[in-house]
C-alpha cells in the first residue's frame, strides 16, 4: 500500500494500530519509492531558476 502512494497514517488506521511507530515497523521503503523522492537541493535550484526568469 505504501508503494501505491497510501500515506502511513491511513495504513495505521487500516491495520488498527494505536501508534504510528507500530505501523512504521512494517512499512519498508522500496527502491521504486526512493526514485521519486526529490532532493531538497533540486528544489532550491528550481526555485532559483524561476526567480531569475521572473527578474528578467
């Protein structure tokens, strides 16, 4: 479910866990999920490029 985009809190509710810590023990991040995570540095470069374009 996590790989399909379901957030951990929804998974927590579906599994009936009281604590998110219990749910996170069962959630493993796959390589496919990691490939879609954007680096904060990429976001800074993108924002910088947009700012430069606006100033021109």
